[in-house]
C-alpha cells in the first residue's frame, strides 16, 4: 500500500512538472526588453522607445491616438503585462484582437481595449471598443463605445494605483473577454454581436491624443507576456 501511494505521489509530481513546463513553453514574451522588434507603430505621431527594459510611450501635440502594434495576430490567449501612468489627466490602454483601416493619410486602429484610466471614475481594466468598426461600404458596424465599464465594480476601481506599477491580465477565450487589475477581477464581457465580434487580431499599446498640449505625458509597460490557449 505504501509503495502504491509513493508511486501515485511521484506520478502526481511528474504530471505537475509536465503541466508547468508546457505552460512555460507556451508563453511568449511579446517584448524582449531591448528593442521594439516585432512591433509596428500605427496612427498618430506619439513616440515609443525602450528605457530600462520598459516600453515608454510619450504623447505629442496635435495628433490622433497612436498605437504600437504587434506584427502577429492572436485569437484565444492569456495576456499579462505591467503598466504605470503618473498623470491623472492622461489616458491609455492595451488593444486586444485589434485591426487597422486606412483613414486619411494614417491608419486607424480599432478593436477591444483594456482601458488605462487614471481619472477619478477609475475605470482601469474596463473594456472599451476603440475606434469603431465599419463594413466594406464604410457603414458603422459598431461605434467606439464602452462594452463593460467598472461603474458597478468598486473593488476593481480601487485596485488601480496611480504613479505605481500595476499588473494587468486579460483572458480572451472565444467570445468572452475577462480582465484583472492587480489580481482583482475587473471586466467580464461576452460579445454576442455577430457582425462586430472579432475572433483574432493584434495586441497594441495606446498613447492617447492630448489635443494641443505641448506638455509631454507618458505611460510605461514591461513584462508583456502572452500564452496562446487551445
């Protein structure tokens, strides 16, 4: 009996190691900590650079929203990242399953967004639909709108820390997108709109437009990892 129990214990141990190993192998570092290889800037004239193994996004006056986008698209995944923003009057976000369309002489990024919102309403971690989506004729399928704000989630609103590093997590599986801020459950949204639903797309880091302000505002990200789900 003791020998059988020991064998079961070893089997459990090896199974746990195998599962952890598989998870580690499936995890991809979207940011290598050194440069912006694998990313492309779209939209406005804000800038992105690497400092101290962090991606730093800095605002520019008189330009549209700007996005640093992964070159690869993803469908079902778990995305983890750390972010920091210091200015209560600034705004940012992380795009999920997003795309870009021509708009004037630029590209307009659109899609689901993990909001970074340091304003008093504190909706960081809410899901916003950035940019709106259109059909081939240019008719709106879905306009830019909140899909799941945090107006009824006080614990999540309190989880965000202005001027400090925060941890964001997104679980996107089929039509459901869930978010966490510093391990506190935030948004939980299931997209039932047959036309607007996007099953795949790129990940992107947003620097929001600041109008004509010449004061440089910044947002930082690091430890950006993604694990694709089967």
